[in-house]
């Protein structure tokens, strides 16, 4: 059954079974596509009709002798009068009419039967409502409508019946109608009826003319389970039993403790216990669940383990508590029934340029910049050599910028960024190698690098009790270059990690910036602010539109300056 049909069945059943919440009848009987239910509850005619209507029924009409026989069967065990759906809303009794001027609550007087007794009172003031009683041989008795009768009879009619389940001599079927009464004998089964076969205990529910095997939807009477119903991925709901009991695997709904000598007794299976022919037993689980490692409880299956679960390009499978869901991969969105690429660049996630790719995007930086180490969508100034042309604002050529670890220098040909030789400041205990924008400390054999600049002897002395920092080293609170080293290598070393050479340089640049700011902050500030007349001229000619505060045209600018 597909999902839509399942849902429809569920809705229909919910409506049908919802009636059960109302008043409970004391007995009932079904014939053809109708059922009559007896309510043994004092009521006047009007409230009896309302109680019937509340259950989408009406007071019973008795148009044939067969219907009358049904009443006599139902009323056989009850004394007192019971309302039927016959009354005289207006006018006087008239012996010439079909029902002597009375009519059904269905607002018609069609009837093959007139069961008024010989004591029919034809005076205009005769009582307007009709009841029946065993005492009066189930004849129609005129009764004042406001009188409290012992009860009333409601009539239900239905469509889409199921056929009765085949019965066998040694088996019986009990039907529980959606109207709240059970019957053994039926011709047509109202939808919403549950049928239990004995002695097997298998259960079915009638839905839209078809029988569904229990456990059906957990929403409807707990799926028919004796103890508890649980939804499962895959093939629908399953029944559970209290600990120590197992679900009967023949009927799948009833619970029973395994008997003495039963190999299942010791297993305490959560769901099923299967006996093998050799007498051994093992626990099993309903479809959609698998046996847990404890060999007795059942756990959800990871449906997503099957790569075929979510076919279609760019879908991925997400395991849920009761199954799985197919969703779009990251970077894709659902469009109709496909997953299409999301153009992330629309939301301008990059500082400089953005290139959309299937499922993702990449940021790029203008010339003279490179992606920032900690935020790859941001760009930072970069110079991979001892000197590079400075990056100047084309709208304000006095505004020139250098990467961290560089100093700007004004020349005839423009503003240039010169690498600071940090090694000349003796930051490192031992060896130092200068790099564009930064530097690396390293130690001789027998020493190891500590705090990125200190070298301590590598005997087993605990850290800190070794060599004191040399006088030239910055105080421990000062920023230090990041350059862990392996002990035996006297030369500059690189961290054996996933950090790329560029990344390492980036880290160093960041750290050195702080040092440079501390040591040369004032000097840099003055230097950068100095205006280059050459740069100013160039920028005036070359009105490149600015994409950001600083542009990337450094190389172009420097080329043309060189030509000047
Ligand atoms: C009447 O009562 C008898 C005995 O209690 C019972 O077997 C029978 O089913 C009852 N009939 C109805 C229609 O309730
Ligand atoms: C018919 O019913 C009216 C009103 O209840 C009553 O006054 C009258 O006596 C009844 N007639 C017979 C013949 O029972």
C-alpha cells in the first residue's frame, strides 16, 4: 500500500473508531448495511435522538418485520420502554395514512410495517412519540415525548463493508464494531470493525472494504496490540510485550510468557522468539528492526548503510528514529524532486571574489593578497619576497598598505614594502632564519625549542629548570614567532602537520605583526602615512574602480611605474 492510500485508510479509520469515544451501547445487532445499538439509559425522545445523532446515527426506523425481529432480539433481556425513531411532529393521528399520521425521524413515512397495537389512540391530543417494550410484545406504543424511557435504539448505516472472514468448524471469529458493541454473527462487516480469530488470536481491521492484518496503524486502537504498538521503519508497526513476555508470532499481537521448559523462557526476548527444529531458540525482531548485541532487544536499523537508499544525484540519506529521510547534500537545495546547486556567491560570502562550484564555492583574493589563515573568505596583504610594491588606494594614493612584517619605503618609482629582518633583533635564543614577513627560531643539536624562541637542553630535566632565556630574548609575555622544531635538526624546521607552507607563513605573519607593532609601531605609522608623489600621479591617471577599500592592482601599478 502506498503512503497516500495508507494515510487515507488511517483517516477513515480514525473517523470511524472515533465514535467509540461516545456512549457505549449495551448491545447491538447488524443486518445488511445497518446496525442497531441498544442504549440502556433513561432519556426523553428529543435527547435520545440527539445522543444517536452525536454518534452519526439516528433513532432506529422499523420499516419491516425483519427490523422488528432485530428489536425483539435486542430487547429480550431488558425491561421498560425504548424509543424508536417514529413520531408525529404535527397534526392529528389519521388512520387512513400509512403510519396513521406518524413519520420516521428520517422525515418520511415509508414502511412495510405498521406495528401500532389495537389500542391506538387517534385523538388529536394522543402522545406524539413512539416507544417499544418487551412487556408490550414490541408493539409501537404512543408515548409522551417528554417522558423518560428506559433507553433508546440507534441505527447506524455504513458503506464499503468487508465480507465476513471465513470461519471453520473449530474456529470462530469475534467482530468488534466501531459502534462499540461486539457480535459473533454478521453478513456484512462495517468498516472500522476489528475481527479476532479464535483460537489463533490473529486480528484484522476492516478498512474501505478490505481487511488489514494486525498490527495496523498504531494510531488506531494501538494497532490491535495487546500491550503496546510501535511504529517502525519499513513494513509498518509492530507490537511489543512487557519484559519477560514475547509477542505471539502467529498472531503478532498477543503477549505470553514462555511456558516452563520453553527454550524461549530464559531468553527474555523483547519481541519475538524463534524455535529451531533442534529445540534451540533465539530472539528475533520484527521487520525494520534488528537484534541488538545483547541478543534479546531490538534496535533500529541504520537504513542509510545501504547506499541505494537515496538514489538521485546530490541526495544524501539521513537516518531517523523511525526510518530515514532523503535530503539534499550540503550546498544543494530541493527544487521540485531534484537537488540543485545553491549559488552561494549570491550572498557575497567572500571578501574579494567568489566562484560558485557544485555544492560549494571558493573565495579568491586580488593580486597582492592571499586568503587569511583563520578566515579563508577574508583576504590579507601578502608579499612572498623580500620586497613587493605596496598596495595603495587608487582613490587616495597616499593610503598605501604593506603586509604584516614589512615596512613601507618610498622610492622614486613608488611605495614598496620591505621585509623586516627580525633576526637582527636577536629574538631567538640560538639560530634564526628570516623569512618574508616573519622569521623562524631554531636550536642546535642537543637543544629543543620552547616558547617558539627559547632553546633548552634536551636532557631529561623538566621544562623550565633548564637554560634561562638569553638576555636578548623578548619577555615571555611578548609575542613570539611560531616555529616548533624537532630537536636534532639545527636548521629552521617546519611543523610536521597539515599546515601548508603558506599557512605557516600566514601564522608567522600574524605573530610577527604584533612584535613589529610593539617595536616599530610608531615608525611604521609615520612611514605609511608619507605620501608618494609618484603613486599619487599614477593613481590619478589610472582610475580603476575600487572594489574594496584597497584594490588588487598592485602588480599592474608596479609594472607601469617601472616603465616610467
Ligand atoms: C440476554 O441474556 C442472555 C443471558 O444473560 C445472554 O446470553 C444473551 O446474549 C443476552 N441477549 C442479548 C441480546 O443481549
Ligand atoms: C388518548 O390520549 C389522550 C391524551 O393522552 C387521552 O386524554 C385520551 O383519554 C386517550 N384516549 C383513549 C381512548 O385512550
